[in-house]
C-alpha cells in the first residue's frame, strides 16, 4: 500500500515503514538505544531526504524510548539522578546542534555532514564495542561463566563536583556525565539519533555504571532530548513529516515492548556484541555509498564534456 509523504514529497509503502519502525523499536527495548543510528540511514536508503529523515526520526525515537522506559521503571533499573545530569547536558547540546544543522543546511552541506558523522561515529564505536565484548566473553569462559565485576578506578573518579548516584552505586564527578550529555545532544540534532549508541558505551566504560541500569537510564534521557530536538526542527526547519512519524511511531512502540522482553533473557556480553555487529554493518553500508557515489558523479561529469 503506497502512501504519499507530504513534507518528504515521496511515495513509500506504508507496511515497509511500519516494519522498519517495529524493527528499530525491538532494538530500542533490547539495547537501550533510540535506534535512530539504524533508522535514519534506512530512511536514506528508501529515498527520504536527509533533512526530513533526521527531523522525523527524532520524533519516532521519543515514542519507542518512552515505551521501553516504562518497562524499565517497573523493574527499577532507571537511575533518575544520573539521567537528569545527562539530560541537562543533552538539552544544551541539542540547541548547539540545531544551530550548526541550520547553518550547514543554508550552505547545502547537510547531507554530506550527516553521512560523514554516521560513518565516523559508527565505525569507531562499533569497533571498540566489538573488541571489548569479545574480551568480556573470553574472560567469562575462563572464569567459568562469571564475568569479573570489580570496577576499575580511572581519571573520571578523581574529578571535582562529586555526587552520589545510589541506583548505579557510584560516587563520581558530574562533569563527565554532563559532557557525555552535550555530545549526545549535538548528535541528536545533526544525525536524528537518540545518541544511545554513544551514551550506552560511555555509561558502561567511562562512568562505570552497571549494564542493567544503563539501558533504562539511557532511554529516560533520550526521551527528553529527542523531544526537544524534534520541537526545534519543527519550528526552525519545518522538516518533520507527520505521516512518516506516525507510521514509524506505531511500529516503534510495539517493537520496544517485544525488545525489552527479549533483552531480559540475554547476557549483557551477548547484547553488546550484537549491537556492535549491527553498528558496524550500518557503518559499512554508508561508507560504501559515500565511496561509490563520487565515481558515479565523476563519470556523469565526464560524459557531459
């Protein structure tokens, strides 16, 4: 069933969009990521203009994240204090990101910026997560199935302005979570992502939070930052396509509930290695498109002489 998207100005199969929304919702519930890092490139691949894909996807992330976080609240695996600190940084970052997005849109460079951001960030984070997850699985096999839970103290624990985060069992400076929040906010505005694919590894490896608390806390922060980003895009760029958003949203809400149930039955190391593989696959496809495109443009130019 083909449906016309008024802002994107393209016709797309409605069931395809519902399916994509559902698939990304499942990822959201399983991994604590908004799923935008996967959905936004998928929207590019089916012909949605990047500016519309980025702004509308931020809207869908709000719904799937909200659906996922409700399930985590029931299990008491959300650190509200940590989530609030990350949120303050995220709101500042998304405001800065919108300013940069609008400036580059006026120069006509938004599409290239968005795709380059995806390739760079997904490549680095996917590789780091993949290596770390393999190491964790090896250690768990050596230790007879038990992964060492001893937390390492790093430079983060020596910074000032310390605060107690009871749910996470941490007593650390608020500076690193604030900075992580700012970075995620900027990426939410430019890339149409919740930023979970950066936030989740940062919370585990930089802040030292337990994996079971990370997923719910990440989703809690993502809801507010992406809602704020969507509002800014809608009022400054007018690039939020309501028809597209509703179809993605319906699929996303259903998928998030399924994903949360699947995630409970999997080990943390298995979840992380699956997420790493997904991140690297999307990165590879985007990098391939970026590398192939210039040669096609060049051959077209040569034919015109």
